[in-house]
């Protein structure tokens, strides 16, 4: 039996086809646009993280796992076509944790029509 000769290289699959041209619906410091989210995040940031994970369809324990919110932000950004990188996701959740969690919760509420 002879091996078939490859005459055509396969092209790129589904990787790299997600065009990220969108932006977040609200700014990082737009807490006044959703007072409920802002209040919950200020009083108990862990509760807001669990709420955000639940509303996004993830297990609430994701909020307690190191790097869990970064992973969720990355997935959310890719799902909604929002510009950014994994490095920016890690920096935003690490350095601006409370504010970024509030923005993620607002984004989910806006996209679900809860606001």
C-alpha cells in the first residue's frame, strides 16, 4: 500500500476567526449606572463575584478559585467580541478587582436585559 501524497495544506480552522471589535457596554468606573451591582460589590465583593459567575452560567465556586475571574473575563470578552488580551484580563482582574467585577456583572445584566 502506498501512502497518499499531500498536495494541499489545510487552512486555519476556527482559531482566529473571532473578530474582536466590540467594547464593554460601560466603563470601568461607571458604578452609578447600576446601583445594585455597585452596592453589592462594595459591601461584599465575593458575593458579587459569585452572583456574576452564576448569571454568566458558570459555577459560583469559580469566583473563589485563583484565576477564576480572569478566566471568566476572558471567556466573556471572547463571547461578546470585546477587544482585549489575556494579559489585559489578568491585569484588570488583579489590579482593579472590585471595579472589574462590577463591570462584568453590569455587562451580563445589560446583555440579558436585566437592567
